[in-house]
C-alpha cells in the first residue's frame, strides 16, 4: 500500500505525462496535486470484504479567476484519469465511476484550492426511479451520520437535526446574512436516512449541481446554490452499501459547472497513440 508521499509523487508524474501528451503547455499547480493526494489517502472507506474504496466524488473549490482554465473538459478528464490510476495502483478500489467538479469561491487565494473528496453511496438512477415519500420523517428520527454543509467554502455547519431551516431570518437553524437569500429560503429534512433539500418558494431559487429544484436528495459532494450562495453537502465516512451493485454517477451537471466523469474507455483514449 502506498503512503501519502508515494501517492503524491505518482499522481504528479501521471498528470505531467498526460498533459505533455495531450495538452502541451498546460500545468496543474503543485498545491492541487498535494491536496488531491491527501484527499485520496485520507478519505478511503473500508468495505465489508476488507478492501478500501477510494473517494469517487471530487470537488475542486478555487477562486473564480483561477478556475478559468479548468473550463477545458479535456484537462478535467486528464486529472480524473490520473486520480483513478494512482488510487488503483495504491490498492484502492472504486465502487462506481468517479467524477470531478469545479466550484468557485472568491475567498480562496488565487494560488490555492480546497479539495473535497467523498463517496456517493447510492445510484442516482435508482433514486430518480423511486418516488420520494416526503410525507414523514424516519420513525426513529435517524440522522445521516457525520453530515455537514460547507458554507461559502469557509464555514462548516454540522447537520445534527432532522429538520434544518436555512435563510436570513434569525429563527433559522442556519442563518445566511446575504441579500440574495430569502428570509425563509430552503429546508433540509431527513427522509429514509438521507437529507433532502426543499426550496421554500424562495425568490432566487434553490439549485443542486446547477439544476433548479423544488426538492432533491443530497449526496456527498453535491453543490447547493441558494440564489448564488454556495453550500457543499458532505458526509465523513458514509456507510458502505454492499447491496448496491449497479451504480452510476450523477451526470446532469449544468454547462457552467464543468464536470468530468471517467468512463471505462477513458484510459484507452488517454494513452498516447
């Protein structure tokens, strides 16, 4: 099993080779390589069979100016290919095809970035095919373990209640003092062991991964936008789901939030011909 330094060195090597072959002149900053390596190393998940699963949802949060060059889909694909290769070489497995998404935050320095790595624990296709029962909470009030929101890239808000109201009013559990946010903007509610976000007829709307929504099941790595105020939903070490065999990642990200999804044939495409 590779240690952190070995993962970082191997990731750096893979990225440089792929960039040289396909995008000459491009460069990925060392800080992103370092933080990606740490994210892979620190966010593995132990499976029931004793193996380790690498994170399959990666969100790179950076300054809007810095994010400009990342609107190149091929660059994201190269980075994701390198992440996948080094994780597999380190002995980690992927339970589903990994994804990588770019998010922006003006508070992050131009030469820095934050990496959020997590595990998508259920197939979006299966979720969309099952009507969501919003009529009741879990009978035992079960709350997803270790769930949290990252508010505007700087504040971590632990989710420890079955219902969390979000807005500008002072009686909300999560108060966001921003004129774009309505007084009662959105609500998180636990249903069947998951957090679901509901829009409360807000003026600016509630968006999940770039898509406007009235209600949406949340998964680690999802980006919620309240009229432009970004919240990232996360969950440390979510429970494994060995009962799920056929899984697929979310593929409906909007065009203004570039997302790369690694398919099985990506490796073949990236090899130098």
